[in-house]
């Protein structure tokens, strides 16, 4: 498949729009028979057969062989041709960046985690990020003509429809997605990091058949991703999910958003980090006491390791306190949305039982029984790969997205 064909599919004739629908069907459903595909897109079997044949010749689809059935004829199974297109996903976080490359089927073919990157809201940091992405692409040895798009995850306020970020790299009136596109020579999308993690879990993680899902990203900050009836909810301007900036506590702590008493001021990795330092200064003991007293640099991952690997009592207590507070707030979310599934993700979810048990107990305590009894609370399956996985899959989805 080449980019000329891609352009024809993205915007073109009636057949091109139908091909987009067929591709979207395979993205969401995986392999499929002609009959199922015909039912899904509402076209006759002869028409779908002709289009699928054309798309196989164009290297978009491939015949996967016969589907084994208990009786009758064995229909042919079709699917996306894996090596016909590739998509790049970039996930920025506090510690560095993760970059992945997936094929047309959505399978990760290359993944570099924790690439060192010192973020600052400057033009130089923007250019450095672009250089790291281009270096990654070069190392894949994939013909750049086969890389159809990229998605870059950004924390904070991001409008994926317009390509604007109002949190970082907001230097002028040019959309950030266009800036990236011009520097990288690719079709680039941007999206909120929590929303990308949510999509990653939905497509390749903890989700089976659930369609109404809340994903909780508890990392340095906290936010939620929302899926309603199988579709990501972005809100009017793309700013949905700012869970961490609900006025919750009467603590007079100034949040980085400029407001006071936000939920994030006491339920976040940042809070755990600051509170641990305060307690040790007050005389509490921890596995990390010596390093903190010696002014050594520690990260939230060090605190998690102290709890999980070394069973540090002080760190465990902090995570349990956070889990109880978070569960109390999530009880309200469950009462509002009545979701089938609540996924706890982000770096702090790796503390597992130390945060999951208090969350589950608090949800049972503070939410309505009739509402919460059908809501499953689980930890992220993709863990620290949720963001980069979601970024790759969003790049693929957005290329073929349409509102026809």
C-alpha cells in the first residue's frame, strides 16, 4: 500500500469511503468473513466480495484461509495485511519518553521504553523530542513511505480535533499537530495521555466485551479516561477527564492549575513524593530515609520499589491512604456513570494490592450497592505500556477516522 492509495481512501470516491469503513471494521473486529463484513457495513455480499478482492490486490487486506465451521461450506477469513502500513506512537511522561511502532494489524513491532528526555516548555525541548522520534524511526529500518502516521501523547489540556495543546509547546497560533507534522514529515495527531492509555487498554489490554469504561491514570498527577458505548468521550473541546482538578479538599494547597484544594493535591504521585519527604523530616523512618536526608534525587518509582520490593511500612501506608481517598472519590464517579469496568492504571497502579485493596473497599463503602455491584474494578493489564500502545493504535485509528 502506498501513500497515493492512502490519500484516495482518506478522501475520494464513494468506493474509497466504503473502503474506509471496511478498514475500520477490521481495526475494531480483527479478522472477518465476507458475510459478517456485509452485515456490519450494510452492503450486499457481491459488492463486498468485489471490494475485498480489490483491497487484497491493493495490499490492504489478505486472505487468511478458511474458517473452520461445524457444518456447511467453510468461508474465507480476511484481515488487514500486517506489513502494508505502520504507525508510530509517542508517550511522554515524567521520566522520559516511550516510542513504539505498530503494524497495520496493531501489533507492536518495535518498542523503546524510558528513552532519556528532559522536558521543558521550550522550542529546544520540542526540537529535541522531534530528533528522538526521527532517530527511532531510522532505527526501525522501515521505509518511511510505509509509516502513515504518528500520535503523540501530551498531558493536560489537549484538543485532538484541532491539534492544539494548551499545556505544553504552545508558542504561537500554529496547531501543535501541524508543528510536529512539519518537523517529522509525517501525518501527526496529538491527544491527551490519559485518553491514549484508555484507548490502549480498550483495544489491547484489560477490556473484553465491555463498552462503558472508566480508566484512572494515577501517576504524578491524576485524570480519567471515559469510554461510553464503545467510543472515547472527549467532551466539547477535548478536555474531558480532568478528574484531578475537582475542588475536593479544604487544604489551601495551590495546585499547578492555579486553583486551591484540587483532588490532585492529595491524590497523586506528587503528593506521595512530597508527603514522604515531610514525614522523614519530621522523624519518620523509611528505606529511603538516608537518601532523602542526603538530598539524593529519588523518583516516584523509587518510592514504589520501596513499598513493593522492600515492604517499607511508611511507603505502604502512604499508598494505602491514597487508595482509600481515591476509592472514596471514584465511588461518586461510579454512581454517576454506572460503568461496567473501572481500570486503575498509571505508574502508581504498579503498587498493586497496596492501592487496589483500599480502592475496592472504599468504593464498596461509599457507592450505591445497586450501582457498584455490576462494576468490576481491576488493575491495568498493559501497565507502563498502556500509553505508548494507545498512541500507536490512535495513530492508526485516526488515519481512517471519519464521521460519514
